[in-house]
C-alpha cells in the first residue's frame, strides 16, 4: 500500500518526488513543494529538504519556520554560509541564489506564504526569533 502524498515526510518525500519527477509530492496538503538542496556548512555534503513554496514573479519563496522552534532549521544555516543552492520544481532542476527578505518585502512575502500555510503565524507566536523568509532567484 502506497502512502498518500499528504502523508509524505522528509527523506520519503524527497524519494517519491524525485522518482516521479514531482508527480508525487509536488502537491501536498493544499500547498506546493519544492526540493531544496544545500551544502552542509561543516560536512560539505549535499542536503535535500522538501519545503512549501510559492512563486513571486520569477522567484521562489520559502519560510525557515522549523515549526516555531527557537533555532533556525539547518538548511537555512547552510544557505547563510553558502547562498548558492539548487531546487527541484517538479522535474526541473534549477540553480538558485538565496537571500533573506527584510522589511516591507518580508511582510508582503510572509502574507503570501500564510495564505497557503496559515500555521506559519502560529509558528511565529511560538518563538522569539523572526522567522526568516527566503527568496530564491535563478542563477
């Protein structure tokens, strides 16, 4: 029996997404998912994470929420050390450069993201850190 796409998580999500060219795993719980591959800032090893995303013009937007944990997710720390990364959107692999949105742009993009995943507001209420909103632009 195959798990529904809504039940995909972590490494299983990455595997199903890649094996199907995004046919499985791109649509997830009413959102859309991309795969972000960063390089470990200590190990140098590639790390791939499935993340909710939206587009903003020619850019992709993701949120470093970690469910409202007090620390940033490791993928975000890796991007801050090396903003060159790769995303997979369905069957397309795209080299990207990451920046962190600030000020009015962050507020606008946060609103865009909470439209599809309202829990981000709850996550923000759980932590003292400002949850980063990350913009990925094609390199």
